[in-house]
């Protein structure tokens, strides 16, 4: 029999405690002798340390908030002339305007677009789209390319 061929047991009967010494869990029924845990209805909340100040209250707190959202890298309309007729994440990364083809890129208006370009990015300001269209180009929103998964040998 192999590990992946094992079938789970249909149901396992729960242990009946407090049914005499011969049953294996008699007398105190696994609760020890006296104390808070031995009493019926006792339940300590998570982190309770018996009245001592709990660890999460003893530690200093770090205030503030750090967003996990991937920040967009900005590209400006006057930089589009350096790229070519087709502008996307890959061409921007190749020309050195963004750090990687897998980052979020937003097009912002600064200066004029002098030639017709087809822009495919994740975001753009309304004025930047207007500037691209005024030069005869077009803008299309595309999702960010994901990094290819790497296989690890085990």
C-alpha cells in the first residue's frame, strides 16, 4: 500500500472520559488536579496568561499602515518619443523608462506627444489619453503581466 492510496477512516468515536479507572480516562478525566482548567465551563481566551500582562500587551506597538498594493511607475507623454510606435510594458522596460516589464505603469501628461503611438498600459490620466489621441494614437488598458513561475527541484 502506498501513502496516496490510503483512505481516511469513516468516523472515529470520541473518547468517553470520566467513566471509571478501567476506562483509562477516569477520575479527573485528563484535566489534572484542581485549578482553573479543571473547573467546568472554564475557557481561557487566546493569549491569557493567568492574570499576568499578556505578551501582546507587553510589546510596543508599531503605528501606521503599509499598503501591500504594488505602486505604479510613472511614464510621461514627452517620453513616448524615445520608445517607438508601439508602447507597452516590455518596450518601456527595454528603453529603460521603467524598472521591469512586470510593474504597473501609469501614463501621465507632461509635454506633448509628437508622433502617432499605440499605447497599451495599465492606467493613464485623462489628459494623457487626450494628448495621445490628439497626436493620432490610441490608448488601451491592459492587465499587468505576471512574472513567470520558477520551478524548484525537490
